[in-house]
C-alpha cells in the first residue's frame, strides 16, 4: 500500500481537511506516486 496526502487550508491559514490517494503497490508505482503527489497538492489548494 502506498499513499500521498495534502492538507487543505482555509483562507485564514487554518487546516480544515485533507486529501489523500492510496493504492496497492502493484498499481501505485514510484512513477505513479511522483505524478500523483503534485496533482494531490494542486487539487488541495
């Protein structure tokens, strides 16, 4: 199992939630992880 996560912040800077993506290592390869991390970060903004 692999997972990436990104915090979601309110406009005042407080953390109000999070976004995570996880999957089995067979499908969530290091290459996929490298793609998904920045995507999760961008979507959490």
